């Protein structure tokens, strides 16, 4: 099929828009409810953490949202939130020396003259605690993370327990309620699973401690630093994410530019629904190792080097084009980190897993190309569950009664609701 035929076949966004409206877009009422609940619970937890540890109380600055919900690319329900606990240590940032051995990671060297004047206001106990974060003069991300995790664990452990959950009482001028909390450790994140009172629902919160820096401090470390200065938000974050794939001395911090990524995604505003549908496809096909951040980065990489006029490209065609980009990335086993292309986001995924995902994706693309001229629902078959497909067809029939009855065109390669990446189809 040549380019002209492809453009014609993918020019109608009717089905794409229906999928977005019916199954992708977050419900405003649910977003509002969960946001209010989340704010009250997190505020209560932070206050308890402050009362538990005086150094944390002095270092705490704010909570920021990051991840897909913050960027507007969340798919499914608004029940998973990534939150960074931003802390400010008594250190003069301009006197810090950064070094970089590994792409996308930095080391933070704190010299004796780097301590700010308020360091002297710390108690001897607080100063000793702060010194435990150091390793040969470098800030140790593991010690820093373990300190914050220890405070969270202690706060949770002292709450009344019911079964495998702990009860947190939230008192506010606008609401009084008790929520049950279960803790799950996941890498550098502390995941809190909270039930929503009087609702058969729960939300998950990933809490990650982080340090904030102005991007001007990173001069010389990133090719795109000049580009970074063009963003409205000048703050980046050092995340205590373990670097396990090299012989390191545990002093490497992962850099995060979530503020700038949000701005960039807003610039390419039309791609957000396409990213969300790509994530829905990922979930449907059970490609769990393809993280949401990887998909977002693929889009940013592609659009940043492309001269495409997004306003002139139908969403369905752009989705298909990006699916082919994702397939190529999986086939090459590489998605470069947007801010430092020397770092491969797919680098830690096993080759056999990448091969299986790439093979399955290739089959999907072939089936789409084979059937798109006769079956306008072919893309939807791989994005939606069978029940969702039935709802989509019913809705489409109401809109346009003259449409032919739906029948799956991909027999023998029918998308599975709970597929496995271990099968090469």
C-alpha cells in the first residue's frame, strides 16, 4: 500500500474520536473527587512526617505531581499518582560540584564550604544525620532515600491496624474521614494504596523523595541545555533512582525534567490523545515492560526531529505512523532518553522480551495494513476489549445507521484481552 492510499485510509478520525471519548478520556467527576481526597491524605501524612523527624521538617519544601496524570497523558482511571517529595538540604546550590560518569545520571559533590548558614542552626543530632547522607563527599542517593522511607514506614506503623492495612484519620475543615493504607515498596518509590471511604475504589500513590536544582547548574552536562533554558520552568530534579547496571559507588542520581516535558507535551497538544491510545494498545497487548514514560519519550523524540505539521495530519494516521515508530524502536531495542540520547531507556529489558514484543507488533501492523481498506474498526480491535468493541459498534451504529455490521478481519491473529509477551504470533 503506497503513501497516498495510506493517507486516504487513515484520514477518517470518527472511530479514533469515539474511542477517545468513550474509553480514554478521564471522567471529570472522578478526577475532582480523587484530587481532593489525595490532597487531604498526603497533607496529613506530610504533617505526621514533620512531627516525626525534625530534619525532615526543616528540609521539606513541597509536593509536586509528575508522571502521566500531571502531563495529561494518563489512560484509564485517575487512580495512580506519582508524587515527588521535594526537600531542600542546608546546602548552597551554587557551590555544589556536579560530575557525570553515566548518561542521564549525575553525582553531587558537597564540599565543606557548600553548607549554608542555616546548617549551624541544626542540632548536633540533625547535623550527624545529614552527614550520613555523604559518601566520600558525595551525596548518597540510597542513604537519602532510606532516610525518607524510614520516616514514612514509622508513621504508617504507628497507625492503628486492621488486617494488613493501617487506618489514617484525616481531619479537615471541609472533611473528616478515615482511610485504610497498605504500603508496597517498588524501587525508589514508596507506593501507598489507599481506599476511598464509602467508595468501592482505591488510589495508588508513588512517593519519591527528590532534590530540586536550577537547570543553569547543569552547564556542560547536557547537549540540550541551551534548549532547556528556553522553557518557562527552570527547575529540574535529582531522583535517588538506583543505578544497578554498572560498577558504581552508589552516588549516582537520576535527573528528571518532568516540568519541561510537561511544557513540551503542551506544545504538541494534539498528540496527547494519540499517546493515550498507544498506552491503551500497550495495556491491551500486555506489553508491561514498555513503560508509559518510554512511549511519551518516543513521541517527543520523533516530533522533535520531524518537520511534520501536526494540524494537517489526521489523528488516526498519526497513531499509525507512531505505531510504526514504536515497532522500529522495539526492533532496534532502543529509545534514547530525550535529554541525553546516550542513555537507552530500553536498555534493561531482556532481548528475548523485546524480540517477542517487536514480532507481535509487526504482525499487528501487517494486519492493519491488510484490512484497513475494508474494516474501519481494525485499529480498534487491537486497542479495545471485546466488550468495549461491542459498545463502540453500538455507538457508531447509532451515529451512522448505514454502516455495515462489524466482523473481525483478523481471524487467526485475533487480539487477546490478556495476551502474553512470551508468545510469538
